[in-house]
C-alpha cells in the first residue's frame, strides 16, 4: 500500500519560511519523480515543483527563486523549502509521486500552508 504523508504546514507571516516534508512508503522511491502541487480555495490545483529520480529540479514560475525541492533517498522523503512566502502562497500543498514509465501516480492528503500577518 502506497502512502505519501505530508507534514510541515502551518501559519507563517509574509516573508517567512517553511519546510514541507513528504514521507513515502510502499513504493520504490528511487524510480519516482516527486512533485509538489498546491490548491488555493476556489482555484484549480497547480503544479509547484518537481524533482526527478536523478535529482533534476523543475519549478513553476511562481516558485522560482523562492522554493527549493530536494529528496533524501535514504529516508524516502521529499522536501519543499519555501522562503519569502507571500499571502498568495496560501494553499493546501500536496505531494505527488509519478512513475514516468508506467504512469502510476499517487497523492498525499495535503498540508495547509497559510501566509498571513
């Protein structure tokens, strides 16, 4: 049974930082691309960042220069370090695992990030 469990969300002031974590189990972590998505109230879920099995990173324009995605293969965990947070970053953040070959994909339950003074 595949599980993706996010943690690290919370309330932070504008210009603050947070680090999200996503612990994966039940899959061969090393062969999955791991992504972060977010969904704000009343909006569609949008892609934020991705790290492929080899460590290559990709970012949405909204995340470039402020967010950093990383992964720890020993811990089967992917991280999203977010800095200089803005109110428009407020959303539920979801972790995603994608097997590029088989197209199998899995989602976590999400963690709430609220940026507000």
